[in-house]
C-alpha cells in the first residue's frame, strides 16, 4: 500500500513525516508526501516526494493517488483558500483519508452541546459576527474570552475585561503577555470591527482555570485509533502557562508537566474525583464525535478544571500535536509513529469487506 502524508507546506512536520516513513518499513508500506497544490486533478497524478526506505531519505517523485491519505494540513485562523479546498475535496472523493477531520469549533459545539452525556462539560459559547454582540456579552459578564473559530495553538485568543477605566484587552504573543487599554466604547468597537473582518470568532465567559499562583493550566490528552478501530489514550500532560497569562499553550510560553508532578506542585488544582470524570469524557467524546461527523483517526482533547473542580471541554482537535507526549511519555512515540499505518491496514480490510 502507498500511504500519502499531506501537509500545507513542504517543510511542515518534516521530522514527524520522516519518523512515520521509517516506521512504515517494518509494516511493508510505501510512503509519499505532498502538498495539495501539487495534485493534478486531470491526470490523477501528484508531484511530491517518496521515501527511500533503504537510504532513509526523501526523493522527488510523481505518483498515482495514494491508497490512503493522512491529512496534516493546517490553515491558520481561517479556512483554506478555495482552490486548495477544491483539491482536498477532490482527493476525499477519489482516495481514502484515514481521518476526515472536524469542521470549525462552532459546528462541533453546536452538535455536541446537546448530547446528554457531554452537555455539562461545554462552556456557554456563542458565535459573534458584530462588535456590538461582543460588547453586549462583555457588559453582561464583565470578563470574556474571544477565540477564532478555526484557530489552534492559542493563536488569536483575546481576554476582554471590563474595568473602571474602560476595557482591557489581553493577548499572548511569543511567550509574552500584552495588555491594551480602550478608554471608550467607540475605540473598542473600531478594533473589534477590524478583527471580525479578518476571522470568524466565538465568545465564551472567562473561566477561572488557573492555580493559586494565577498560572493558567489545562490537560491535553492525545487519543488515536488502533488496528482494531478502538480509541486508545497515547499520552497526556498538563500545560502550565505563565502567571497572569491567558492561555497555557506550549507555543505561547507554557510548559509541559505530568499530571502527578503538577498535582504535587498545585494539589488544590486537581481534586481526586476528577479522574473519574476524565475517563467518562474519554469513553464518550471520541465515539460520539465520530458518530456525529465523519471517520476520525486521532483527537487532541483539551480539558480545563476550574476552582470548583468542574471539568470543561475547551477544545477538540482532529489534527493534534504530539509535543506533550514526546516530552513526557517519549516511549509512546514508537506506537504513535506506527498508528497511521496500522489503522490504514484496518481500513483496507474494512473497506474491502464493505465493497468500497
């Protein structure tokens, strides 16, 4: 079988793709990598690189459509460009994706928020299309978070706080926290209007997801399918942000800790009963998410724990990173590198039986 690794740019996740390709050798699979722009719809050919298993290097090549495609394309804070989207949609119709991904955060929230076993874990979320809507929510709640519908890695997230002087807008960039003060509503209105012309945004109440030292934290859990189509937890870790920062993302200056070491450091932050709730979410969420949308191969689940011990589902990512597991549970990486190929074998047998 030929397995295609698809990314937004040639250089994206190069090391990860190389480790994947090395592990494919032991499973008798061939690996290629490409970007959607290099798909020739007319000829049904793709220009990219094939992995030479003997010399363990990538070589430029042209090849037929892969039997299965592992989609690792990232498109920033907005949807991909129309021409790229059309090619990806064409690939989905003419090849097999091991995971078909999730739509934007709003669609996921709208679908899962009414699920009887999950609804208690989703914070109130609204899609905002005008600056007036955001200002109305700020007036009502006094402290809100706005985040891009298609964002990841903590990018584009802002904390708005109502103060006596006006409104403080806080953000994190390159590990540093920045505050901007708006004294008048008209100033804030102008800034928000500019923001909303660029990206689609969601608004949530600010949740107290921080330690006694005011360090934001969340729990990232990586889930993947195995060769029997069962969901497995590959690893987990706490992402701990800097004091008074908005997010705990590693890309915005956070650090990775095991749950055990975090519990020792901040025992008040993780009540003992929390693990039972986490297991309930992990049993339910991937199965119900897949049932509501399309076939999935992996998920990154971000959970927040507030100061009352309430667990919140903060994000569900169908193209998760592996930095937490790589840092805290490096022995799991061998299974992670083999997982796309083992699941492809399952799908090959399953689709063959179904006559697809």
